[in-house]
């Protein structure tokens, strides 16, 4: 995402492709991109959750912790949903 300032939209492009691939199969998506941009902004070079400055695509312990909490909640939700579905 930091390279977005240089016109690099590869993350958005890859996310769009992933959504198109999983949509027909009704596979849930965990949007970590929005998690990061909600903290760092849509375009950034420095952010409190980045591992280095200027930012790269890697995050420090706070950034990884935030993302892992979101992912853990999504997994719990998916498991709870699958446990309530009729078999």
C-alpha cells in the first residue's frame, strides 16, 4: 500500500481478483486491507503499525496483533456459522 503513492495499485487489483474467484463459492473474505487503511490511511509512507520507516508491506507487533485479532474473529464466526448450519 505504501507504493500506492507511486501509482501501484497491485493490492487493490489482487483483492478484486480474489473476490471474483471466491464469490461464486460463497467463501467469506477477511478484509485485512481495510484494517490497515483504517489505521494508516489509504495512502501512507509512515504509520504506527509499520515495521520499518518508510513503510513496506510488513508490520510490527502491533500491526500483526491487530490483523491477527481480526482474522481470529473471522475464523470463530465461520466456525460458529458452520456449527449452526443443518447437516
